[in-house]
């Protein structure tokens, strides 16, 4: 019996070794064998060392440090299509209109009622291609439809005149400049009349027909006053039918040899009146009406 058990152990060991070799060391072979007391036992597979890596002539790579992640920027990055800031500013600068170098706005320093005055841009660089004007008189704007020409009115008397000129030219920004003010507009005077006394013999009355005619303005009122300087008498035609005091006056024979003067007064509303006087000496002898 002992020799039979020995053979079984040997046979069992041979079988276990074959299983281990057939499994390549990966699968574990469990072999039942009889212990000395014929109790089955478990034969654990021997530990198999893992194959070591073959030596290499190449040096091992040096471990590299990981790059820190970039922090997000507060300013958003521009897109590839965005125009650089400097180029954009340059484009805007090129597109901006050029500015004038203003000179002055010239108007006369002294003006009169009825005078037509024109505002001119002088000394501007470059010279404006066109101008528009806004006039003011005594600080009040006058609607002149942008014209740079203005006619001084009677209502402007006692006030100063000023104008704001706006210049324009293609490619240039519009520019405005205020002129100096004129002196206060003076009150106008009626043109002074002038005449010469002429005499001719009377027809209906004894004496002379004196005349002092003038070229009359329809806007002006004229009056004539005839006076005998030597007697101080104001000569009238009171009581003489069909005649009134005017540029022509009957001088009776009683005034012969005396000096007679005529004063012509011209008046117009808003204007200062004007006077003109002239004197003639009556003949010593009168010619009676024929």
C-alpha cells in the first residue's frame, strides 16, 4: 500500500507540473493529491515573477512640468476680423472734415437808413465757397432768408447792426463768426430842397408872379413861406380865389423894391426836417396886367 501511494503522489506531481507548463504560468492548476493520511490537499501554483523590461540604450525622458492654465482675461480678445484700434482711429481721422481758419466778417462801421450793406468773409483760409448770414439789429434777429445783404430800415434808428456769417466749403466743417457791431443808426434827414426865385408880370392882378419850384419826393411834404424882409410881412393870397401859398406866389406892387424871401420846408415821418431859404429883390416898377 505504501508503494502504491508513493506512485500516486509521483503521478499527481507530474500531472500538476504539466498543467502549470501548459498554462504558461497564468492559470493556476489545482492538483489534488493525497496527503500522508490520504486526505486531498490543494497544491498552490508557485509564484511567477513578471518579466522585466528589456534594457534600452535610449535615455529615459526627463519629466516635464505641466504648464499652468492661463487665467481668463478681463478684456475680450479681438476677433481675427476686427479692425485694429490704431487703424480704426486713423480711418476716423481721415474721414473727419477739415476745419476753416476763420478771418473776419466785414461790414461798414457807419450805416444809414436805406443803405444796402453786405457782409463779407475776409482773410479766411481757405476762402468759403458759400456763405449764409443771420442779421441782428439792437440784439433782435431779423429774418433775411440767409442773405448776406441787408437794407437798413427806418425802424433801425438808434440801434446797432450785427451779422453772424456761416461759411461752407466741400470737405470742410461749417464755421460761424460774428461781426463787429456798427455804430448806432442815426436818424435820417429829408434831402434839403433847393430853388431859385423867378418873376414874371401878372395877368390877373397888378404885381409879379414869383416862383420857386423844386423836384418833389412823393414821400415828403413841402411847404413854402414867403416874407417881405423889409416890412416883416408874411405874404399870403388870402382872399384871392383859386390861389394858395405854394411854389408860386403873387407879389403885389406894394412890395416893389423890397426884398422877398421864400423858405421851403421838407418833412417826412421819422426823418429830421430840412429847410431851404432864398431871397430876391422886387423890381422898382411893376408891370400891370395886360
